[in-house]
C-alpha cells in the first residue's frame, strides 16, 4: 500500500520533471482564467508608435479595440456617457471613434452646423476621457474623395482640436477617413504634410492616422513611400469582410512586413455598402490576423440604422443600456468577439 503511494508520487514527480511545461501549466492554470487587462489611458498612458506597433508609455505594444459612431450629424444621441460606459465595462471596448462626415448630409463642409458638430466631438472626447477610454477624432471624408478639396476647413479644424487636446492622453487624430476615386497616394501625402504640420505645432506627439488610396485599402502604396520627418504616424486600412478577403489581408500582411504601422480604424463584418450579408468566416480570419499582429481595430457602426453594419436593431430606440435583444446580428457577433477573451 505504502509502496504504491510512493510509486505514484514518483511517477507524478518524474512527469513534472520530464514533460516540459507540466509544472508551469499546473501553476499557471488559475491565472489563465483571469481576464486580460484591457489597456486604458490611466494605465497605458499616451500612445506612441515604435516600428509597426502602437505602444503605451512603458514601450510595450497596445491594441485598441473599439466601435465607431455613425455620422455624428445623423446619430448624435449615441454620444452620451452611459453608452460609452457600457461599451467599456461590458464590451471591453477601449476606443471610440467619432465620425465627423465632411460632405454628406449636413457634413461639416457642406452646410452642417459646425459649432454643433464640434460640440459633439468635444462631448465625445470628454465622455471617453472620464470613462478612461481612448478616442479617435475622425475627419470622415467620403463622397469628397480627395481630402485636398476641403484642406482649408481641415486645417482650421485640426488646429482647434490639437490646441484643445494637446495635453490629453487619450486623443488620436484621423485626418482623412477614405480617400477614393482618382486620389493618389501623392495627393494624400500633400494633404497629410499640411495637416500633420498644423497638428504638430500644437500637439508634439499625439498619434496621427492617415487614410490610404482606394477607400483606405492601398497600404502597399504607403509602405513603398511612407511619410517621413514626423513621429507617431500610422496608416489606415479598412475592410468589410463580405467584400474584402484574402487579397486585402495579404496586402496588409505585406505592408506590416515592410514596416508600415497600420490601424484598422473602420471595419464591418458585412459587405462594403455597410449592408447586405454577413461573412463571419472571413471576419474571423481578419480578427485572427489583426490579433496576431496586435493591430488595433474599430467596428462600424454605433447606430440603429436599418443596415447590416449597425450594431443595434432598427427597433431599438435606446441610446444606452442595451440588452442582447437590442443587438443586430453584427452587434451580437462583435460583442461576442470582443468579450470572448475575458
Ligand atoms: C455608410 C453608412 C450609410 C451611409 C453612407 C453614406 O453605413 O448608412 O448612408 O455611409 O454615404 C465606408 C465609409 C462609411 C460607410 C461604410 C459603409 O467609411 O462612411 O458608411 N463604408 O458603406 N467605407 C467602406 C464602407
């Protein structure tokens, strides 16, 4: 009896010695059940860029995962602190993107009430700050396909924003959502040079994200000829999983390999119209690739518009305190994906 117990103990002991990882697995098992901490400004501090990575104040890589508003002019009511708080505490979201359309439907440069729109941006930044979240101020060009079209308005806007937020540790500037049409990378560089200089006069080191040609897909062109002379510049890549698949993923992987710091400031799990069917198989492959490379990503969009990319059902009239039945199919998938690690 005694001998059997001693033998058992010896077998266990030798297993622990000979199987690599046996001991550490046993020792770390309870730890792996602990939620991974979600980076937030009070802990990771102001962000900067090192090589291809977005990093926190101690130099370690930080991945932001968040949600974008729809156009602030059309869906202003989701800019409220209860809503941001729920996204932070229940969705593990650590960044909110504030989409300020420049041209469409009362856009900032096409007749929109600029003061009202700026108030929404300011409120959004404050709510994000008080909820300890990062926030992206997005100059959302779209039908005005070349950002140089409204460069004077953009300069004045980013001058004001960077003067106001230079001392904040949670603000990122996205200076042109999606250049498109015939807009070349050279056109974008001319625009970016002007706007980055405007921002840098006030805010010496805030992260600035630059859109790339063809609706922020041609990161290869940026990788071949990146912006020089400034620190903390990133480049955006946007995808919609039912439309953009392996080709664009390969483009992203190659650009990272070439040393380009990429931020996916907008993605959807449906098609590029923001509507149509959902492709969760492709979406999962995108998420895996971005997670492996610690690329930050922000989902389009926080609204109840009757379109697949909206994360709320069109029947949901609430602007905070959402329950699972308030979520659309996109919303449910994104919620589960964001929270599955924890
Ligand atoms: C779409 C909205 C839609 C709105 C349209 C305006 O989902 O409700 O009517 O813009 O033209 C983008 C853009 C983003 C688009 C989205 C879906 O950045 O503004 O939103 N999309 O089409 N790029 C690729 C897809």
